[in-house]
């Protein structure tokens, strides 16, 4: 047993190996970043940084397209993962953090300062969940419910970043 990984995940009691072998769960768990016992959402956000770094060097339309695809596909990915785990919004499902961070950083210039600020703001809004994020988190179910609070946290963080950078 590892101090970093759980023995089993969700009510289905899946192993890390089972999650990594299943394409939907691999994506939902942020390529393994969501397997962590501690702070899987934070590690899922860290996993989004290289994707942002690549997208920030493309044109804005490519960034927008990938972000929208990650949100729309994320609804299905997160819904299917929740069904497989038999837990709604299981902490290890971090695809929503990846999409939320991309929303946060939309058209923000690439720098270590912007990444640090975006990371901090996104995690703040994702953890604190001010209204209406908390209401949506509690009342909207399924894949859309898993995704919407993080997308909204990303929008809140992006608004602040726009004034900063």
C-alpha cells in the first residue's frame, strides 16, 4: 500500500491499475493525477499546466476550440466515470479541474506569474465555492453538475486575471 495512492477508488472499489487501463477513467483522473490520496483536485490542476503552456503558444481560436471540447467532452467523461465509480463527483475525477484551469487562463499571456496567479485564483474559487458555484455544486447532478462548478470557478478566476494581466 502506498502513502500516495489509495488501495481502492469509489464504491466500485477500483484499483489504480484498473483506472489507468480504462480510457474514460484515465481521462477523468487527469492521466493519473487524480489518483493521489491528498489534494487530487490540486494535482489535477497542476496536470493542466503543460496543456495550457502548449495552447498558450497557439492562436486564440485553437485554444478556444480545445477548451470548449474539453468542457463538452468532460460532461460525458465525468458522467461515465461517476457511473463506473458509483460516486457522484468523486474527488479523484479531476477532468473538471483541467477544463476549469483552461477557462481561467483563456487569453492570458504565458508567464510564470500568470500561471501562478491563475492556479491560485482557480483553486481558491474551486475550494471556497462562493455563490452561485456552491449552489450549482449541490443541486446539479451528472456530468454537467461535475463540470459546471469548475467552469464557473474558472470564469470567476479569469475575470480577476483579466484586470491583473
